[in-house]
C-alpha cells in the first residue's frame, strides 16, 4: 500500500518545496557570481536568478491548480523565501563585487521599511487583535519583485540601466508596502463589522 500524499498545507507539498528551493539557490548564486567579474560568471549568476524566478511562478501556479488554499502555509512561506534569496544575492553583490550599500538599499527599500512595521505589529497584542496582515503577494508586490530582479540582473551584467531599475524598485516597493497596509486595515475593519452583522441576524 502506497503512503498517503502529504496534506495540502504540509511543508512537503510540491509548492512549498519549490518555495524552499530558493534558499539553497541563494548560495548557488554566490558561487556562480564568483569574485572575478567575467561574462561566464555573470551569465551563470543570471541563470540562477532565472531558475529562482521560475520556482516563484511555479509554486503559485501548482498551488492554484491543485486547489491548495492561498491562505495556508504557502501564503507566508513564499514571500519569506523570496526575501531570503534576494538577501543572499545582495550580500554576494556587495562582498564579491563591491556594489555600494546605498544602491542595494534602494532595491530593498520595501523590505527595510517593512521590518520595523512587522516588529511593531508583533510587539503590540492590541494591534494584532485588530489588524490581520495578509501575506499573499499582490500584483503590486509581484511588480516590485520583478523590478528588483531586473535591477539585480543589470548589476550582475554590469549594465548602466541598473540605476534606473533600482529607483524603479524603490518606487514600486513603497507603493506595494502602502498597499499591504491598506489591505491589513481593510481586513481589520471587516473583522470589526462582522460580529455586529451576526448579532443583527
């Protein structure tokens, strides 16, 4: 008798495994980039980024086709793996290629601003009771991530367009962050209204 398939929200489900695969890919990127800025190293590093991007597309696609709830484990595992992969890539660019931290900060401005907001959210139980953070990536969030990849890919290849892409990532990141806050407030308001509606019925 074959073993039962893992539950849809299990860490061993295929969508979650695809998300987790981006963690070792961060180390592979570091090796592929190498300390010497050659075209071979650049192409290999961009190839690793393309593979990571493919896993990012596939995990959500497979989850939807299998009817896996987008509010389950994958809703927070996917963006966390994204951020850890991007963090490893930026660290490699700084330490291996000497990319200035100021330029890298533009690319990850959304994450840098999101961190203190999450700490405040976790530190105040009253705030957590009212707000419900929606971890699922929005279209704006995905657009900001794509712009980040374009900026990073341009840095790897040594293209001047990396600067405009970095500013684009900064702008889209701020808009996406504002949208996350808006969604959290909207969910919080719905939770306040629903109990009153139940009492009326």
